[in-house]
């Protein structure tokens, strides 16, 4: 039990000259601030989406602009995946942003059922509805589904009420979450300023941060794996992909990975890497991050078209294996190096 | 697909683990309680049992598995007999009897599921028996507003009505419905919603679609769907009967295989493999099964998704409205494994060396805490059973406007989340630090 107190000391001795020594407090503090910035970015992107849908529905704005705002909001949300700890991870709030997997097209069906029953939906009513309807998944359906064309006035009459309500709901939710992270009592401070009711010491904060990151990697694996048929005899399942209507699956994974890599750190930026004494392990993870990044960066088209080409399918398989290796390094080697035990998570049994 | 893979998480990953935290103040995240390296628990609370003690517990675990799978087989055979009676004489009374037999067969089967996670032999096998949710239009006629997985080429194949099935450039010969053919049709086209076999295929054939949404009522198939010749309703009664017979035969064959895997004195079965491993690995499998079923599968896939999305499509036993029992006996299975105790279908009790014994010797508080949490989960799930017995079933409890019903389901979910944290603490108490048997180092 006492070993952890020795760790920083040991680290100071072993760390090479290339890396400034950092202790757990410094790293947790840096990660909290980075994640807070990610929450800020998400809140701005959500507000921008709401604005652009208002322009579309009320001021003759373009559908393309709203679609682009949706993409930015979705990427900002994807970047939050390794930071889904604290308020947004509680009370199923994250489901209010994205509903996936959607095995039986609940998004499309619930939108139809809602609008048939209640054509004049407003935000107050939406707040009380199914989470399936409240978030970016439903907004994606409205903005991108082939059966809907929101550049047409008569379609706007049916769908704009819901779209505006979603914009309002997302703006409110992301602002609430940002507020919950900010300030002396905010979650960033809860992570950094231990002991407190939630975390007894910096190592506990660190453990929870790592578990969140490992969980995000498992989810990334699942998102790609489901689409490329890892769970279905190798037969691709394009409609089971995340955000297939907007073909935003790969952008989402790239945003999540980039965010994770930032939290890992680099030469001039403190991150988890600065707590890893074992230079060989640090090098392996660094290398795996770079390789995963490059593999995903090399895809120049969206997932949907890649899924229909067998050469591309092999590249996607390779990308999956890169993700899996990164996840294994985090869950096993990094956890052990940081003296952290992984508990159960909802992906167990997959 | 099997439920294992369906179990996969999703959004729920993130939400579930901390589901309790928001509502009840400082509840610590489940994982935390178990992290010996990061807490100040006194060293005395971690005490590794001896290898012999561990081995006794793992050996009894195998006995328990054998008893539960044997009961699944026995009740499965009773189901088969009642289905034979129904097909011989398709009366409403015989249909009711077959339905009752199906519900009785689910009781032990759901208690086997705790053996699934961690034991690949079960996990790789169970998809053919318990996959859900299914696109039932693959099997038989469905209502006009039938909803299925997008892009599923088999979603409306209606095997019963079609002696041939064309998919892409391939034509399948479905003229004779055999157990082997149905097994091949499972996961047709790679879609996990194409469930041709198992309990839920049988359930669909006995009940039909539940067209009541979140309103009262289950499926309402008529016995005349099985009448041969004149009086046959909805057509193809001969093929419907053949399907039901074949799918039931397959279920029995599958259950027999699994019983064989757990029998003693067989050098080549899974039990022999399990008992030849380091006992600590056996304990890890036990704990992993308990935790994975409690959190990701039962609390998550089977309850939270249905509740949060108000989705009856994500209800487990959706045709029969037997979901409350399935959930209850899933949790019962977790408790069985911890206590080393199982009440058999005939009322006899199997009891022996248990995880609880080991944990109690190492840390009595961790044991009594987990025992209390397991009891609390059972009580919370009993409320779902009571509600169903009083006429309000799971699919009504999850309706968007049913505040009291939602609260009942949430209560059960929270109890399971708390129990998962107790399982982690119990694991830590006996020195099992890495919980996943697939990734844990096998050096002891």
C-alpha cells in the first residue's frame, strides 16, 4: 500500500533527461484542464449547431451549413469520449447526446412516432421524452436521412420543431455540464484538489481517469468492430455503424483518438506519459499512438464507401487491430505501470 | 449473435458504471471500491486463500454448473414433450401448457447465464440458444408495421412461408426444416438480428408478436396456427409445426452438449480443463461471470437500454412478457455462484464450498456487505416480479410516462450496480486483482 509514495521518488531517479519529471498531482491537474477545454469546445459547438438550425428553419439559412455545424458538434462530442467522467457520465446524460448502437432504427421510428403524436413538439416536451430523441443522433436523422430534405419548406414544417428543440436541449445540456466542470466546486477541481468526498488522493483521481480512457478505447473498438463485421461473421454491417447517415464514423474515431493522444502527452505537454517510469513501455505506447493515428489518417473517404471494397475492408481490419493493441496497452501495461486496478465495466463480456 | 456480443456496450458503457452516483450523493464509482493499490485498506483485509481452499470452491462451482445445466435440460425436455402434445393436438389448452413449460424452462436456463462470461465454452455456445432481440419476420408472418434492423436482408424472409430463399446471387433450399438447417440460418447474412434458433424463436412460435407496445398484453398467437389441413390459420401450418419441432430438437441437443461439458470423470470436457487450471484462474472466472452479468449485461443491455429508450424492442422475453422472471433468475444465478448454493428444479438444494467462505475468512465485512447487496438486488428484482404478477409487466414499467414503473426498474439497476462494486471488493479481499480471465496474466 505504501509503495505509491515511493513511486515519484523512484521516477525522479529513473526518468531520462528528455522528460521533465512530473508527479501525479501535476498530471491530474493538466488532464483536468485539458478535459475542461474539451467541454468548453463541446458547449460552443452545441450552441453553434442550435444557431445554425435556427438560421435554417427561421431565416432561410442553408441545409449544408447546418449539416456542417452538426459535424462539428459531433466531433466535439467524440473528442469528449476519453473525458466521460463525472457529471456527464452520470444519470445517463451521455445517452441524451448520442444513441448508439441503434440496432433496430429506434431513432427513425421514435422520431416518426413522436411527430405523428405531437406535431408541435417544443423543448420542454422534448426534455421529458425518450433519450433517443434528444440528441445528435436524432438531429443527424433530421439533417441527413435520405427520406428528409430540410431545404424544403414543407418538410421544415414537419421537422423543424423537433430540430430546434434538440438544438436547445443540447445547448442546455452542454452548458450545464461545462458549469459542472468549472469553478472551485467543479469537477475539474474535484479531480485536482484531493482529498475530497469523491477522491481521497491524487492516485484515485488518476485511476478513475485511466479507467475512463480504457473504457473509451473499448467503445471505439466496438464502434469500428460492429461496422466492419467483427461480430457478424466478417460481413460488414453499414447500418450498424455509428453516425452512418452522416458517414461520420471515421471522423468520430479520429477525434476520440486525438483527444486520447493529447491526454497521453508529448514532449512539451504533460500527460500520462510523464508518470510512466519504464522508458520501453512509454516508447511502445507512444509508437502505438502514432501508428494508430497514421492508420486512421490514411483513410481519405468515409466508412460507408470503404465497407463496400474488399481492399479497404482489409485496411479497416488493420485499423481495428491497431485500436485493439492500443487498448490492450492501456488496460494492461499502463494500468500496471501506474499501479491501478481495472474494475468491471459495461463492455465486459463483449 | 449472440447475446454476448449484443451485450456489448455502447453508450451504456459509460452511463451504467456510475448510474447510481448522480442520484445518491457520494456513492463512489463501482471500480474504486476494489482498487487495493489506491486505497488505504489495511493489509489484513487481503488474504489469499490456500490453493486447496481455492480448488474446492472451483470444483463445487463446476458441480453447481452441472446441476443448473441438467435442470435446463430436464425442463427443456418437458417443454419438448408439451410441444409434441401441442403439435399432435393443437388446442388452446395445449398451447397454454406449452407456454407454461417454456416459462418453467427459462427458470433454470437464466440461472446458467452467470457461467457464460469467463467460460468460453458457454459463451461460444449460447448464441444459438438465447440470442435476442430478433427480427422475427425471418421466421414467420408479422404485422404490417413490423420493425426490423436496417439493412437486414433476412428481416422478412419468412422461412415458414418459403421453401426457397434468395439472397443476393444465392438461393437457399428451405424445403425440409431440420435442426441443422435452422442452425445454419442463424445469423443469416451476418445480421445478429437473424435469430432462427433458441428459446426466443420458440417463444415467438408459441406467443407470436406482442403488438401491445407499452400497453398491457403479450403475444396472442392462436393454437390454430398449428392445425394441419382445414382450420389452419395464417397458412403454412405444416411448415410452422415442422419449424417448431426442429427448433426444439436443436435446443435439446445443445443443452445435452453443455451438460456433457460439466460432467465429472471425463478427461476431455470443459470441466476437466477448468479444474486443471490454476485455482486462482477458476476464481477469476467465477467473479468475472458474476460482475459481467450484473453490470454490463443485466443492468445494462437488458434493463437500462430498454428503460432509457422506452424501447420494448429491447425487452428480453418480449413475446411472452416473461422478462421479469428472466431478470430475477439472472440475478439469482449470480447469488448462487457467490454462496455456492442452488435450489434445483425438484426442490433439492446443492450446497458446498463457496466464494463467500473464502471472502469471509479474508475479510468478513466484504463478505457481509456483498451478501447484503446480493439480497438487496434480489429484493429489488422481486418487485418487478410482483408488479408483473399484479398485471403490470416490464414492458409497461418502461413506458415514458410511467414514473413509478421507471423508478422500480431504476431501483433494480442501481442495486445491481452496487452489487458489482461489492463483487470487486470481494475479489480484492481474496487477492484477485485482475478480473478479466482473458487478459489477466496466467502466472501464479
